[in-house]
C-alpha cells in the first residue's frame, strides 16, 4: 500500500475515533494562574483563569498568579503557572447536567519561585461544602481526582490556606478539570456487595451522591495509559508492582478491539486498552497444578475504612464460551463466586464487563487485597482466572456522611454495580429482604399505610440490567442478520419437504414443524409462514431482530431464519415438552405437574420476562404472554416464546409506548385496552393471569362455565380477595401445596392483576416473590431459625455454596450445565444472623 493512502486512512481513522469520543456537557478546564490557555498533548485546551474566559469562575478572595521562572524542559506548560490563595477563595462553575456524576481533577505541581515554594503550601479543599482535601501538602506533582453528584446549578470549589506559623499559610492549584461523566458511570441499584473483613453483606445505603476519590487505577497486564489514550482523560498504570507473587501471573493480550456491542461496559467505563490486556494464571509447563490464586495488594490509607472497588473483565483468554469460571476474593473474603463472563457479558467473548464492590477494611489495615483464582465449576484442564483492570476509590464522605448532593441530609448513594452488575449475593440479599419483609408483616400492627406496603414491593426490585445494550428493532441491513440465515433448501430437507407428519403446531403465523438440521444435527422447530403471504412480515422481522440479539436461558432461542423465495421461516431450538398450557389442562396424555415444578416453571418464565424488561436500555415488552407462549424443554425448563408482537419499551423520559392494542383475549391488561398505552406492566398483568392458570389449571377464558367464572382473572381475584383462594386450587396439587406458599403465590398473582399498572409489581418483584413462594414450599426451616433482623440490615450470609450459579437480578446468570434453577434453598439454609460488627 502506498504511503499516501496509508496516511489518508490513518487520518480518517483517527477522525472516526475522535467523532466517537465522549463529549461532556459540562466541561471546564482551567489553567490556573495564567492569562493564556494551555493545550495538552491530548488536545484539550485549558483556559487561563486570568483570561476573559477563565476568570469568570474565580471569586473575589485574595489570590495571585504565580509563574515558574525555571520550568524544567519537559514539564508541561500547564504546570508552569499556579494560582496562589492567601485567603479562602472559590471557583464557581455553572452546572448543566444537574444530578449527574461529575469528575473533578485538581492538579498540584509544586514549583519554587521568588516568594513562594509551593511544596510548602498547605490547604484544604471543599466542594459545595463537602470536604475533599484536608491539610493537604504536595512535594511532587500530584493529581487528585474526585467523583460526585452535583444537584445544584452551581458548584463552588473552595480553597482554604491552612495557616503557617502566623497565618502566613497559602493554598494553591495549578489546574482544574471539571466535567460530567456519562450518566451510567455509576448506577444506583439495589444489592451491591459490601465486603466486610468477616464476610459479605448487602451494602444497603443508596448511592446518589457519594463522594469518591480515586486511589488506584490499574491497567492489569498492560502498559501505562495516559489521558491521551483514555476516553475520560484518565491515567492507568501497570499492575506489576502490586502483584504479590509475580510468577503466579502471565500476561494475556489481544489485538482485537473489545466487543462493546452488548457487553456491560462502554468505552467510557474503561478504554479499549484496558480490556485488551489481562493477567491470567501462569500454569507452569502445562502441569495440572491449578491450585493457586493471583493476588494483588493495593495500599490504601489506614484511616480510610471504605472503598469502592471496581473490577474490569473481558474474556480474552478463552477460545470458546462457557469454559472460564473463576472466583474473586477481596481481603480474603469470597466476593464473587464462579464468575461466568460468558453469561455476564451476553454470550460473547472479549465483551467488557465490570463489577463494583464496596469494601470495608479491617481497622488499621492499609491494603486492599484482591485475588482471582479458578472455580470448581471449570473443568480440570481449563482452569484459569483473569483480571483486566482495577479501580479503587476512597469513599471520602464515609465518616462525615454529608454528601454533596444535599447538604445536611445524609443520604448515601449506592455506587451502582453497573450494567446489571449484580452479584451472586445480591440475589441472596433480596431473598433475605423478602424474608424479613414477611416477618415484619406478621408482627402486630405497625399501622403502615397501604402505600408503604406497595413501596415494600418495589424495594425488592432487582434492577441493574444492562443499561447499555440497546436493542433496536430496525430492519436488517443489506446482509441480513449475519450468521443466522439458513438456506431454504436446507430447511426443505430438514423437514422432509415440510412433511405433514412432522407438524407439531399451527397458528396465525403458519405451521410449525419438528426437524433436525443436517449441518449440526440439532433438533429444531421450524416455523413457516404461509408461503407467498407477506402478512406477518413485521412480526417476522421483529422476532428476528429481538431474538438474534438476545440470548437467555429462559427465552426460546432463535437458531436461524430464512427469507428466500417469498418464504418467511423462523428456526428455533426445539422445546421437547411443548407449551406449559398442555401440562396444566386440556391434555389427557400428560400427567399434571406437581406444585414445586409449577413454581419452578413460573420462576423461569418470570426470569425470562424480567430479562426482557430490564436486559437492555429500553427493554422489550412481550405483549403476548400466555400459557401457550411459555414452552418447556426436555428438563421442564421454562422459556418464553413468540416475540412477534414485542415492542421496544419506552425511552427514558416516556412512560409508555402508544400502540394499537394487540394481545390475547383473557390475558389483556385492561388498562392497556382502555388507554392503548403499553408499558411493561401490561406483561405483568398477563403473567398474573398465567399464575392463576397454573394454580387453578383452567383456561384464562372458558365460555362454557357460569358467567362469573368465564374470565379467570376476575374469578380468581374474587376468591383471592376473600382469602379463600384454596377453594379453587387445582385438585391435583391441593394436598401438596403448603398454605404459606399458596398465600405468597396468591398475593403475587393478585398484585400482578392490579387495576392500574403503577400498582403492579415489576417482573423483578414478581420473580423474588415467586422465589420466596418456592422457599416456603420447599424449606420451612428458616422460620424455626427465627431470623430476627428487624432493622433489616445485619443479616449476613456466606456465599452461595459451590455449584450454585452466580446470579444477578438483572440478567440471569444461570449455569449452562442444567443444574437446578432453584438455588435459593441451599442459600437460605446458609443464613446466619450477625450480631453487630
Ligand atoms: C476564549 O474562548 C473562545 C471561545 O470559546 C476562544 O475562541 C478563545 O480563544 C478563548 N480565549 C482564551 C484566551 O482562551
Ligand atoms: C435533582 O434531584 C433532586 C432530588 O432527587 C430533585 O428534587 C431535583 O428536581 C433534581 N433536579 C433536576 C434538575 O433534575
Ligand atoms: C514528600 O512527602 C512525603 C510525605 O508526604 C515524604 O515521605 C517524602 O519524603 C517527601 N519527599 C520529598 C522529596 O521531600
Ligand atoms: C435510592 O435511589 C433510588 C433511585 O435513585 C430512589 O428512588 C430511592 O428513593 C433512593 N433511596 C434512598 C433511601 O435514598
Ligand atoms: C498512549 O498515548 C501515548 C501518547 O501519550 C502514545 O504514545 C501511545 O502510543 C498510546 N498508547 C496506546 C496503547 O494507545
Ligand atoms: C519446566 O520444564 C523445564 C524443562 O522441561 C524444567 O527444567 C523445569 O524445572 C520445569 N519447571 C517446573 C516448575 O516444573
Ligand atoms: C484463594 O484465596 C482465597 C482467599 O484468600 C482462599 O480462600 C483460597 O483458598 C485461595 N485459593 C487457592 C486455590 O489458593
């Protein structure tokens, strides 16, 4: 290739990258003590604060500009001036992105001039009244970096000199950066793990405006990254000096850029380079000795008890999905067992993901120790563990507990686990919450208003699904949905030219055949639209668009499709046991399912739906939930099917999607029907009908019954409200079902059928409540244990036992090994009370 072309390409490539770059709405870069602007190697312009552009930020206070007369040759221009304050002085910045997290970076580069030796400067800094630095001294160049939420129109950064001998002290600063970070940089979510010296708890405070100070930012396995390399102008340093045993680790690198498309992290979470390198286990001579961890020790202040630890992962070491499982330990405590990046990062390799932990150090401990080691889940020959990046941030206002957001009000922000950065443990915590909630309810009246109770429901929310993965329902590009196209001739031969004997179903869309694909001999269900009829084309495309981009254990997966010769054919994984409905009623050949199994099926379907609703930025509304659209595989694992009607959920600031009413009679949300406005609560309603169907084993609508019985939703609600739901339970299970489980199940279904969407629980809530009903059915022991955690705060758990898949609220993290879906009984039995700390 000739050099000109190469140059052309590289220039255009970098323009592409630049145009992709993050542009903060609030973006203040100040060159302090200077009348001119300074431009850094990363091309950012710092306006001089004595210039017309910069000075408007500086309030009256007593200050002066100082210039370094003898700058060292390679010191940046930015550091050749400083502003010196001899009395408390303020920079004020107008904030556009109110209630967003902002990053504040203060540059201190002490130099010596005629009158001032900056390394003798001693200062305190606060932001809107919250102390950031106290009695701070720098004797070499130091950057101090803080994250916090600003909830006012102005942010005031106050510099206060700390007196020398006779009030002659001074404060100074060389440069200031203040900008808003992407909205999802820290996400409020329930159930972040708090790693105490003696075990895990839920970090129960809410983080909306916790002040965090960066202590370490490490590019594990990679080189130093400068602001030039980083989307948010951060600096990342190599990990080597922190490794406890260097020979335990081996660098892994890839040249392929990370697969951000669906993953949990974005390019702003950490730059490409962080996710393109890692440390992995250094298995010497391919021996079978895998019994070790890789460990890093990061020094922290002995007086700083609380840190947010953010770990970055991208599976760049595996050659296939579902081969890498490892454990994460923090300070010797199992912080996340059986990390399965294949599932967390949406079934793709090299897909970035991160997990947040809040870590409380033991008294006087001055390190945070992080280890990764192989999990028992991985096969002997493939044991490995990786880490790509580490960020450790001090929780500045932990002691003062006066967040920037609301001076005085001491609200905490739960620094969110990202993108559904949910943890195995969060599941447990939510389960505990559910348990505690129930205990509370049983106490003699606490005269709580009705509202509070429904708030209780929402407090069980299991959010945290990926806020980045967007699923657009756009039509496929010119090349179709890559990799999923199946030639018509293949389908012809797989179905024996659409042999009538292979038909397993038919419906509005067309006919469904059972088939075996020759290419890989997997069993599939082939759904063929009426040949030649373009009716149903939008549904056809919707289904491909939705299913080609999401994979989930509880959603029927699309194997491929064919759109040739005016054919519309969808090919799904084959669901051996067919629709849930035929296992409930209407089929003489099938045995009625026991209650426990029905619960498992409901839980599975709820999990699939929950994933649909929360597993992407906009969520997906199914719109046609019914017992025939919940299919069972050979192990009776429930999968939600038929996405033809589904819609992308409402955008952030809309609350509904307006749309023509579609759906199935008997399952239709009355509010949706009335107002023609679709929300994910419409699915919740339909799911509530399914729950009663499962309980009573009768159709949603049965015109042959007495008038008051025709509509299941109405009829069952009547009995439920009377507290007599047991009267209409399917006789096959009535002896087996425990009253407590029935009660919980009935309440859950009832809430789903609430008249107004706002009063209905989210699918996350439904899921937890069904899990709880399952617990009540299978394991009553916990009551005898009498966990009394009135305050709901201090119940601690040991990590889930081995073999229990890691699990998050937002995105299912089921193991793919077909182990039981229901792990919580084992989890529950591990509950212990924890007196004080
Ligand atoms: C002030 O800002 C304007 C526009 O933002 C820019 O063109 C000008 O160069 C700046 N002046 C200084 C001294 O930085
Ligand atoms: C910021 O958040 C507070 C409290 O949550 C709220 O009262 C206020 O209206 C919000 N302001 C903006 C501009 O969003
Ligand atoms: C800089 O300050 C630290 C303590 O803050 C001290 O340990 C170190 O010796 C100082 N270095 C120099 C060059 O003065
Ligand atoms: C926690 O954050 C959520 C979402 O931002 C908010 O709705 C809730 O009121 C907060 N809770 C507390 C205790 O601050
Ligand atoms: C990082 O930035 C520096 C310039 O500061 C550049 O020389 C280097 O190549 C970059 N590294 C990577 C990995 O992009
Ligand atoms: C690795 O193999 C080399 C040669 O095969 C041998 O000399 C060395 O001792 C082995 N190292 C370990 C740790 O087993
Ligand atoms: C890894 O470290 C954890 C925590 O210190 C420890 O419990 C575990 O036994 C270690 N695993 C191995 C294989 O050494």
